[in-house]
């Protein structure tokens, strides 16, 4: 086994127009690598675990950057950095859930260059997969993690389907909670897809984390005004306070009528391959007030249906506790 | 003490500017004409036998310069680490290297190489090897015992019942490999009011030095020039020469800056041998760059423990007996020796009246182990702290008191041989720390606030902190400059500079007139100690002292010869040697140096003491005639164990719902004799505290036991604490009482600075959880959440390396 860490040869394109990027993405399809902030790029390439022929660098495309008004809420360019999101006044005022989530991503240094798009479409962090083993997600026919002695402390408790990896994205849970729409472009035009449908589990597509197909580029995210200024709760539990992925995280948006919860969105990260929406919790929370009593009542069902692996049963009480904390006054 | 000119004062170490400006050069930064780039192919299997190597495609590539395999380097006998091997014993064991005109070509060549390996049995958890029928990490056996009576492999197996008993926390009944004891153990336990008996696990983890051990070598006229990343300078050379099959005089080692070693770069390691042999084979300078992943594999790791301890206490808290049994994970190369050191630390820190240590070193196919900051002492510190708390609770005495009543003092005798200590002020350190931390107030404060619980912890750290018998070398030149030659090495602690200041102190000279020479054999350095084991301060202050005293003696003799009278008629000050009573009659240091050159002989290094090391001799020969030479071997008194000691007080706030805790306050107190360099000491105490925080809660080896794969080979996955995982303020202090066996009263501190931290944290976590003892490091959020929820942990009792 060789240990590689030098960038191998490949074509580098640095388009300044989106159309040129889309044409390149179309031309290279699965052999092209879309470069944003590069935080989930250079590891793969320098390790020679992925072998694209060409890199398409989006950083020169002005249209992909920035936070702007949309017809219904705001639109954030996919190449906007996490730091820009964290510091944006409007997001902090109206969509605090997103800036709170973005502020827990990786480290300050990574947030300075890491983009929203990159954070959303980053690949699974399962260490077996990242090691370059031929597992299901890598196109092979086995899972190393889902075995009696597998190292699966950080893997899923919901939605296992051959693969047991979890979503690593902190902003993805917030996007699902905020009912965001993903704007996807290709030479064929633009399509939009709800955040909930954008992230896909292994039962849908085992080698992809999103519904992006080769040749497509995530260009923007639209957040509707529906949840602007509502009550939010975000918390991420990770081993380290910085530069670490969630063991379990939660993003909650609640529409309050006085002290009473109306519509709500409860979404957990780190428990399934996709942001995991807790519909039964949302139903149970409806009509309740924020209090210790209702927190305990709702938390007790939070992890219903979970199927822990041999080393991650702690995620059940951790998940319950996060729901409990979100429901407290 | 306050009349010292340099001792106890801060100064700007000469390597600071290079580090803060990025101009400091490390081994990887050097380039020489004709240099080629080498990269390694390492084993993808935890244990195997290479049956075929096909490098034909690589050799046909343009730009590939050469291939080095195990046949090109001296063979080593198992279990010693080989430079290259055909029987790899861990994932990452180097099999071959390829050199090319540039790194990309070298990597392309690596990708084309095909190696067939026949798999052999492997094991990642020592207890899986110990149980009857379990796999052995080496074909020669599963245990390797190092002893003065003879080292060798053994095969030791326990019945499943014996292993299960051990896992269940009962006294192990199986065969062990080494043992020592003192006192009457039976009587000690009979005298005890309370007996604590607990199993424990401390998982080993990678050193992860910031600078990977890249090496660059070239040969000129039979001399090997080696740019390497070393903790030690002169001490590294004999081993390096032996590895290269040449004499020490034929090696020039350049290692001016080192990005951390922590025990992993003390002496010559195989990578330097690889660079040297490759350069020799292809006749070109070779830079062998080590990747971060490879530094994980071959950069060494802390030894892991799986153990059982029983310790008895009298009604007043005094430890009456301690019985400890440790299975130590010694990796594939049988490196470590931590377990017996842990036993020694128990005997010194808690001073039980009687004690027995039993150990069993078991080989695993995980990364090679080695000394890591407090090897043994710091693992057992983490284990012991909550046990002391439990005993205090059962006896109804204060947790501080039980530590004070057992604290090592000047008249304490330690270890199997019940040796004396040079001095020890643990009780003073505990009192000082308790006062700074306000222990009395804090221990009575409310603990619970919603889901958060406060926990207080006290930790104690120890490592022997000094050695002796090395050489010192100073030189005064006619321009009046004082040249301080330091061969200790520069692993990043500034101690090469702070210890040199002792010579300036003796010579009563201005620091601005001193020049430190270090970092290369060609800087003419003396034979100095390994820079490890917290020894630098005690050891190197002595060598600087004796060399400077020799220079003072020579200056007085030269003055007497030149100006009349006897040497005793003269004294020094103001960088002059002058006649006592008539200070106008004298010579400047520059004038004395010029006169020394005229007079020759020992004055200017034409002759030198016979008892100095050959490395020092060569340096003196090179310097002869350039000034006044002060050179001597350290033959000062040294009797007994030299303890470096530290204690820490910590307050945490642990969230029962998340399993996370914040460290609210940390106070660390050093007992390192006289404080030599306050900023350097503070840095050691703070850096050690952070390291201890990593060991307590974050860092550990993770291996998939099914296929021997390591899960955390990078910086990110190793979870080294970041600045956001540690308190922004870490308070430190020092007892600052002199050790009588050091001319300036100083002892070392590097390792205890960490041991007290990890111990304070395991103590505080236990305190926050009503005295629950996990008996394991690290204690991670999932363990705490499982415990609070009443769930089983996901690992078997005593299971290691895979959680």
C-alpha cells in the first residue's frame, strides 16, 4: 500500500461564467470534479482514492456567490462561504438556525474557505469508505462497518440499507428544517428539488449522498420566508468542539402561537445517511408548550424505530436528550 | 536565589524568531544539488509475508532513479523494527522505497508496484492473543520480555476462564512475565481499613508529532550528512552511525529545529537508516518524505494498559499496600516498558508501605509503541486519581488530605529497591495548588445546575527527571564572545537555551555576549544526554556548570600566570578576571581568550580530559586554538531518584445529556526544584495540561479487529485537542525549592506536567458522576451518555483499541 499525498495530474478549468462550467460538467460528467472551497476535494485526490480527469473550479464564477432576496425569502449562492453565512445580518435575524448550524461546521479556518454548496454535497465520512476500501458505497459488495466487530460508533441508527454511513453535513439538517429548495443546473437547464428530497439514502442510491447527477451543479439554495424569524434550536454534539463531525445534531424550527407549538420541523444529523426528520416528534409537539414536562414527553419517543449497531446505542439517548433540550422553555 | 543573574529569569530563546516568522528550517526544508525524492510502499496487511515484488513498471518510468528493498539494508531480528521488511507486522510497516527526480513521479511509480503478500494471523487487542487459541502477533510468540537476564519471545496463554476473571475485575490468575515487590504485602492489606480493587484500561494512541520524520541524506568522502527530525542531537549519533554501519565520526547530523517528538524521536529510528542506505545505493542525495499517514504508522504510539489494581488504606488515608497487574500492549516491535514504570510511579507518588508489581507485555499488530510523554507514569496517574477519591470517600476524609498524607517527601524511599530521592516537595505543591484553586471553598459549592454537574479533580504527575555523566563545553574567543555549545537537541522546549544559561550564570556574563551553538555536528557539540524523560534541565544544567567552572578555573590560572600571584588570588565579574582586592589589575575575557591561544595546551583545547566522550573530544579538537576552552565531564554528586513532580486542580462542568464537559478552571503546580526559565516552565505546564486533556477525553487508537485496519491515521481522526477544547486560561505555579544535587537546584518537569492533568480530569469526571469510575481512558461523550442512561457500554470489559 502506498501512502499518497501529492496532487496527481489532471486538467484544471477555471471558468468565470456558469454556462462554461455547465458545459464542462456535461463534457466530463462522472470524470469531472466540481471544486468549491476544496475542503472535501484534496484529501480524495491526493490520496488517489478518486481519479477524475478534470477539475472544474467554480470559485471564479461571481454568480454563484452571495446572499440575495428571492421571490419568497432568500437565495444563497452555492459558492458562498460558511463564514459569509455566519456573518450575514439577515440570516442571523431571520434564519438564525442556518447561521447557528454553519457556525458549528469544522473549524474557523475551514469555514473561511468552505462553501455552503460544498458542505451540503460533501461525501460520507465513514472511515472504511474514506480509506478506499471496496465497500457498497464505493461500488463494492460489502459493508465493513455493519458487522459484529465493526467500528461503527459514528454510524447510523436509522435507514441502514447495506451502507450504514451518516450525513456529515451540519447545514443539511438546517436546510431540511427550513424547507429549503436546492437549485440544480445543467446544460439541460434548471431543476429545483426540496432539501428533503435532495439528500438520498443508500436505499435510493448507494454511491451518492445527494440526487445530483453527473453533469449537474448545485448552484444555489433558496430558503422560503415561511420559517423566517420563527423559534429555532440547533445543537451539535461532537467529540471535539471544533474540527469534528456530529455524533448527533439537531435542527429545529417551531412556529409558536403564544406559548404553544404549532407547525414544527425536527431534523437530526448523524443518525442516518440523510438529515433525519422526526415527523412523530413534530406531531407530538404540536399543541404543547415549551416546558420540562412536554420536553420529557416528546423526548421519550424521539428515537422510536432506531436500530443501533453494536457500538452506537448511545445515539438513542443522545437524540432523545437533544429533542428534550429543544423543547425546554 | 534572587541574586542569580540569569537563572529564574525570562529571555528570548534564539530559535523563537525563526518559528514565528516561518523561517526556521526543518529536515524537510533542505535541498542539495542532485537530490532525489524517495517515498515508501508500506504494508497493507497487519501481518504477512512478502512472496513477490514486481517493480518492473516503476523501473521503466522516466524519472525513476532507484528502488530500495529489504535486501539492500541490514536484516534485523524480530521483534526489532526493520528499516525495510519482507515480513510486515503492522499496517504501515515499510516494505520498499522508490526514488525519483520528483515526488509525483515517485508516487506514480509507487502506484505501479505490485507486491504479493501471504497473510499471517494478526491481533489488535492483547487479551485476544492471551486467551488460549488466540492469534499471535509474531510467529515467534505473543509475548516479548526484556530483562537484564536475557530478552526473548515467549508464548503465554491463559484459559478463557482466566481471561474472563481478569475482565470481571478480579485478580488475574494467569502466567505473567515480570515482577517486583517490596515490603510485606499481606500485612499491608491486613492493616488496611479500606481496600479498593478495580480493573482498568488505558488505550494507546499516536504521538502525531507536528513534524513528520522526514530525513534527507547524502554521502561525501565516506561521511554521511543527515538532515533529520530528532529530539536529541549528540545522543542520536552513535545509534545513527551503527544503523548505517559506520563510525560515529563519519556522521554529520543536522537537526536544528524539531517539530515535536514527545518520546518518538529520542534515538536513531529506521527512517534515517532508510535515507542513508538509499543515498549510498544510488549515489545521490535522497530526501525521504514521510506523509502524515505514515507518521501515524511509524511515528510511535503510547503503550496501552489493561490492568487490575488493589490498594489498601489505613484509617488516616495512608496507603498500606498496593498490588498491580498490567498487561501492556507493546505493539509489533516489543517497545515500551511502560508497565513497570507505572508500578514505579505508584511507589513514588502514593508511597504504599508494601507493593507488588506484575506485568505481561503482549505483542499486537498495531503501530509500533514507544515512549510517549510520561510513558507508564501518566497512564497510571489517570487510573489512580479516581481510586484515591473513592478511598477518601469511603474513609470519610478530604480528597486533598489523602493525597497529602501519602505525598512523596525528601525522606521517602521509592521503587523496588527503596531508593532515596534527591528531593521532593509534593506536599508543598498540593498546598500551593489548593490555595491557588481555593479548594476549600470550591469543594463545598453546589454541584448540580439543570443537566449540568460540576466536578472537581486533583491529579498528580511524576517522572524521573534527570541523569548524569555527560559532558559540557564552553568557549571564550578573543572578541570577548562566550560560546555555549549544546548537544542536547532542540525538540521545541527552549531547554537547549535555558540550560545553557547556567554557563552564563557561572561566567557572570551578559546574555547578549553569549552565542549558542547547536543543531549540527559541525557546530562542534559535546556529548550530551538524550533530550527525553524530562532529563534535560537537571542533566544539561550540570554539564554547563562543570564546563563553565572549568573555564573559570582556567581563566584564573591564566591571570595568575600572566599577572602574577596564584589562581586563588583572582575572581571574575563584568566579563573580566581580576585580582581580589585590586580589581583594576585584571584581564578582559577577550584578553584571557587571546592569552589562552598563546599558551595552548588545555587552555585552548590542544589537550583535554581523558574521560570526555569521543564526540566531545572531536569537537574540542576542531575548536582547539580558537579560544579558551572549558570542557569537563559531569562528575557531580548524584545519589537517588530525581523526581519531577506536578499536581493539578481542575473544575469541570459536565452535561449529563450530551456527555460533554467544559473545563472551567485549571491550576497546575510544578515541583521542579529551582525554576530555571519561567516562560519555558509555563509552556511545559500548559502544553502538558492540554496533552492530558487529550488523553483523558479524546485520543485513542481505533483498530478494526476483523482486518487489523486503523481507523484514525490523520490529524483529524486522532482528535488531538484544539484550542476550543481546552480552557483559555491555564494557571500555573511552582514550588521553586532547590534540589541539592543540582548546582542551580533545578529538576525536570515535562512529563509530570501532563500526568497531573489527565489524572485531575479522570478525578473530576468521577466526581461529577457521583464517584463512578470508568476505569478507562479516554472517557468519551458516548460512554458518559451510556452511563447516565443506564445502558451497557459498547465494548467488553477491558477491551481495547477498538472503541
